[in-house]
């Protein structure tokens, strides 16, 4: 497993509340194609339902994830309505992973998730695509098949962004459960335990989440990083 690209907050910082309304407008447009899969009566309320159903998920971050998801859908890389979103700009001690069904406007899971040990302690600030970096990667992914690994049921991830996360398979970046992802670990350490770059989950929920999102669903990992801003999935 492996990846160094030091990053800091740039033009992708979502702290500017003045962009909230603009992001919500974009979110409504980004969901338009998804809503073709849903009853027409829900079209006007779907963006609000998604935001309201996902506590702690900022509209600006959701808008970016939906833009990337729609691009992946247009390219035929996913046909699923399931979207997993990780917001690495939040502390590891906060639940910063959401699994959404965008067709129904429903929240399926809201969970803790670990980042790579060389991405930071409680706050992840460094990300990489390089093998051996022990850092998390950002951008758009599609889930693959499951397998039984040393952490139990695990899920392969394929990075879609060239130069940003396309070494995920070579690095063996997978989703799995790990005992260091727990509220008790956060209490003792002041942060979750960290992985070698994998988005690790609480063992109690890992299998359920993995079975829900396996086989071709979309995953988006966010941080206000200029490298993410240049992704073709957001432009």
C-alpha cells in the first residue's frame, strides 16, 4: 500500500458561506439527470431532501460530489444511484463518511472513517497517489469486488482521476474494517487510528457498508486541495 503531495486550503475551501446558495443551485442542476430515474414529483425537493437527510454534510461538498458523480455516469463508469462521500476536511473524530441513495434522497449510512497515517493526525492535510506514501487519496472512485483479507471483508476501489488517485489498485487502497476506528480509540488517542491509506471503517458496520456499496457504485473523497480542483470530473 502506498503515496506525497502537501496540500493546503485553496480556492476549494468550503468555509465561505456566501457560496452556499450558489452551490445549492448547482446541486439542483447536477441532480437533474439522476432525477430522471425517480418520479417527477420528487424533482423539486430532491436536493433539499439529500442535504436534510445527511447531518453534517455541507451543501458545497455535496454539490462537488454530485458533479463528479454525474460525469462518471455520463462516461458509463457507474449506473448505480448509490454515492459514498468522504469529507477529509473534517476531523477524524467526527463522522465524515456518508452513503446516499440519490434516487430516493435517502441517507443509508453516516460513519467514522480513518485516513492514512502520513496524511495527518486528527486532521488530514496531506494526500498522495504515490505508492508507499501511506497517505489517503482524493477524488472520484468506483467500487469493485469484495474479497476476504486480513481485515475481513474488504472492498477494492478503482481511482478514476489520472495523477490524483489512479494508483489506488496498485497501492491496494481498499475499504475494510479496523479496530482502531472507534470512539474509544478517539477518546484515548485524540484521533482515530490511521491506515496505510485505506478508508477504514468501524468493524461493527464495515461489512454492511461494503455489501451496500460494492460492484460499481461511486465514491468521492473531498479536501479543499488545488489538485482536486483540476480534476476533469469537476470541470
